[in-house]
C-alpha cells in the first residue's frame, strides 16, 4: 500500500525503476543445477542487489559464459540481450531493480525455449503462461516452464563454451522478432515513465537556473509495502509492488495470462 501527505497519485521510484524481491527457485533442473528460468530482456537492464544467502547468476552473452558469484552486499547487473539464470547455493534472496518500470511487466522478457517453440508465437504463449494464483497447479506449471527454458538454454551455453556464439545470436534475433509488435505499447510506457522522469529533472534544473525553485513546494514522502507476495516469476518467487509505471500481473509476449 502507498501512503503520503502529498498528492493522491504517488510519485514513482527514483529514475522510474521497477522493484521486487526474489527468492530463487529450489528445483533441480536437467543439468543438476537448482534455480530459475533462463531468459533475456530486449531493452531493459536488470540488477540484483543481494540481501541474503549465496548463489550465482549465470549469464550468456556474445562475449561468453559467466558464473557471477552472489553474496550479501554484492550487486550484479546485465544489459539487454544477456541471457541470465539465477542459481541458489543455499538460500538466496535478492532485491531486483529493473530499468524502465512497466516494460518487463508488458512482455520485455523472452524465455530461452527451444527454437521450434520460439518460432510459433502461439506455442510460445502457451508455454510461457501460468494459471492464476499461487497454488500447486501454478507451481507445477512454473516448474515445467523453467525446465523448458533450461532445455533451450543448455545448447546455447555449450556452443558458447566451444567458441560459437551463433546459436545465441540466433536466439536473440528470434526473441526480438517475437516481441516486435509490442514496441508501440512499450514506447508509450517509456514516455510516461523513464522518459518523463528524465524530463522532470531537466525542467527542475531549468527552474533552478532561473532562480524559481517552485517545484520544491510539492515536496512529499512516500512509502510502500508489497501488494503481491510469493508470485511465480521467471527466476523465483516474487514479492511485488504496485507503483506508478508498473502493470501487474506480468505478461509474456502473445498471452493475456498472468505469469
């Protein structure tokens, strides 16, 4: 819940970033590794701020495969096009900061499903969707989705380790094609969120330079608590916030089902 003494509509977080808390999935995958569903973002940089436990984030990018250690106090971030997979080694909990709040919830994320699934938007949507709620049926579907993403990711990693980035690049191109028709919606979310935040700063600088700091008259403070606990995200169970710029629940490309 959001409250404050200022206007009825709360102010977005700094820089119009998205915020959630994430606990990594404990399920073991086909390669014997516990963790989340490998995926990439098309236009958003994501950051993990580790608040408890230890683990790693495994990444695939054209410059190779990395296994980045995560421990309390560490921060890791990855730019658009980087496949990432959250791996707990014991308990692991992170606070996730997401660029361009609202875009990831609107589909700026693509799972590393096998090529034949990526080539069929309807098949992709069916594989990415989860039933509503947080019960056993949803958990089973989230685990199947994770396993399918790992199935598609492992050949990409093997090729990278062998010095061949071709399969990864082909996956990136297929992911871009899958979400292309969503760009007009994303552009409007970006204009109303991250771009508007930057433009407000520009206007405030202009006002200060002109000796007219009237915007300070609207100063206020806000607070928020999670509005959804334990949802099934891509890499783990998510505690989410309903804040300006976000659109809940998260939706994958081509589907209207909550994920």
